């Protein structure tokens, strides 16, 4: 409250603060519409990535979006299941769900930030290798060691 009183007292003396000017509060800085047809330099630098699923139509993209949400809800259910009923079924379910969740998430980063045909192919190939190694490593850990649930419980007990 004291800061508000102090800013208002400065404003009454004729000095306007930099961040509370009416021009900044009324309209955004980048939202000016130019009368020319030429795009602004900021808009020219924004790349819109093509949809991975454009060839299959919007039905495939909608199903992918739904599958991502179902997997997220499944992971929310696996957390208490891993605590209450640790075992191989939950361990392998966690390995598959975490790998798929990470694969889809990093895939969206690749889609958004990697440009150029060759770079996209290399990035997607690297993503497939990373996901396969991650899943194989988690399965190896579940089979030859204590498993994901027990390992997290052991970390909590430290």
C-alpha cells in the first residue's frame, strides 16, 4: 500500500513512472497494425511449424491429443498405485508410460523448434533412439534390479 501511495504522489508532481504509463496499460507494445501489407520484422521471424498429422486429417491430430491426455491421467493414477501396490506390473507400466510421455513431449519440442528437412529427420531419428534406449534401460532396471517403485521408495527413505 505504501508503494502505491508513493507512486501516486510522484505522478501528481508531473513525473510519470516508466512501467505504469497509460500507453503501456491501454495497448500492447507489439499489437500495432500497420497499414502496409508487408509483415513486421517480429512477425517475419515467427515460424509456424506444420502439423505432423496434417496428412491424416484433423481426426489423427485429435486422436493424438486425446491419447496424450489419457496417458497423463493414467500417469496420475499410477503414482498412488506405485506407492500402494509396488510390483512388476506397476514397474513395467511406469516404464512404458514415462517413456511414451517423454517421447511425445520431446517430439513436440522437435516439431516446434527444429527446422529444415534433414535436421527434422535427424532429430526424429535421435528421438526414436533415445526413447528406445530409455525404455530398454527402464525394463533392464526393472528386471535385473529392484524396480522403479522400490527404487523411489529407497530414495525416499534416505
